[in-house]
C-alpha cells in the first residue's frame, strides 16, 4: 500500500525521517569498501533490520539501501548489470516492512551521486547521467517506493539530470544537496542558488534541502539560508550526528541523542518540515528526536546563529556561503560542544 509523502506531510505538518545508512550497516558488520547494495540480496535480514530500526524509533519515512545503486558506482564492484535487481530488491524489502505497520510510513528510494564529474568540467554527459538515474529510478519504482529521493549532490548539473530522470520514471521526488565547503556545496552552490534551482523544475520536488555536510550547526545555517530565500517548497534537514572523529581505528560521531533532539527542535523552528539525521545517526538518536518533536511545542521564531552555535557547537567556517551577498556571517568560537 503506497503512502503519499505529500498527504502525510499535509496531515502531520512535520515529519521525522530516518538516520544513517552506512553507520548502522557498519555496526552490523559491513566492511570498508564493501558495497552495501549487495546486502539487499546477500543479507536481506540485515537490511530489513536497518529499516525497522528507523521505523521502531518513530520515523515517518526511511530511505532504501540504494544510495550507490547506479551503474557508475556499481561498476567499481563489477555489478553494473545488477542495477535494476539491487534497487528493486532494496525497495521491496522496505515496501514489505512499511506495509506491515499500523501507521503510514513512506518508503523513499535513495539515489546518490554517480561519483563522476559532469561536463563541461568532467566527462559525464547529461544524457548518460539521465540514463543512469532513470535505470535506477525504474528499479526502485518496480520495488514499490512511494517517492524518489536524490541526496548528497554537489553539482547543479547532476541534480538536474536526476530530476529529469525522475520525471521519465513518473514518480514524485525529493532532493538534497550537501553543503560542506564554507557554506556551499563542493561545486560552489549556495543555499540561495539551490532555492532558485528547485524553482526551475517541472514537476517540482515535493521537498528539498540539505543532508550530510559538516555538522548540525552548519546544516541549520543552510536551512536558514533556504528560509531567507522565501521558498514555498517544504524544506528537508538531515544533519550529521556531530563531528566525525577517529577513535581506536574507527570513525565515531560525537553527537549524543540529546544533542540531536535539540537539533531537531531547532530545525523545526528554522522552518524544516522533514527532519532526520545523516552520518552517525542511530535509532537511539531518532528516538530522542521523535520524543522531542512530540513533546515540545514549536518555538515560533527561528533561532539566530548565536543560538544555534550555543546549543549545537561552532560553525566550521566563518561564512554561510552567501556572505559576499550580505548573508549572515559568524566567527567560529572555540571547540564544538558535546551534547
């Protein structure tokens, strides 16, 4: 039974998304360099457990284990001919779980970047990018996703290619970019520029926003940039659970469930309507976020940068990427606070 993201958003106002995919799969035994998409077929019980962790924690939607499921990324593992299969099965596992719940849960088909640089800077053509995204989207559609969800994109050209492919697939879509370079994406896109980009699409995304990046503080600064650009499209916020640190041979994110609960409330007050986590975010973080969103009334006013910094830690850069155009700027103050 398909669940409409637009209807659920209209009914609830603010939705809780899921958390990390890679972090949680590594906790289940995934090895560095191993493509997680192969687990859709080889270890389906673990992928179902990944999805169930988010649902049991209270998420209204979760992303499928298909982030790297395009031909370009799978070619690195000699699996480029398995695009449709791996995406279909990843979606089917999610569809089965969602349909067994006693409440509406949206299954979002995760689509990540190709890993290639598009023309004119790189060699990947628009046509080939659309073809790869379309192939993946069709596999996800066959598996029963409710919505397609492109994420962690840096280049506007790649975002456009995904949007065109999703239109060909005939499914609604959402999209997020990663703002990790002094308030901009790696390819220089600002929060204001993304709002303009989103306004050009037909069909428009059901929601757009930011994911991953540096930490929760930086992501909320980007969300404020979306708000300042006065968009009517619902905003997505999926920030990392703190800052990554190398501890005893493993990457560890220092954000506690309490910090992510505070982040969720501040994201809502900043104007985000779909709020989740990215790297480092576990079901424990999601449970704290769910409880906070359900038990604390909205603040009414968006927090300023000083309030964000005081609650979640300092920004990674002085500028939000639009400082030259009069955007808010704050100097970084001291070390990031642990939640």
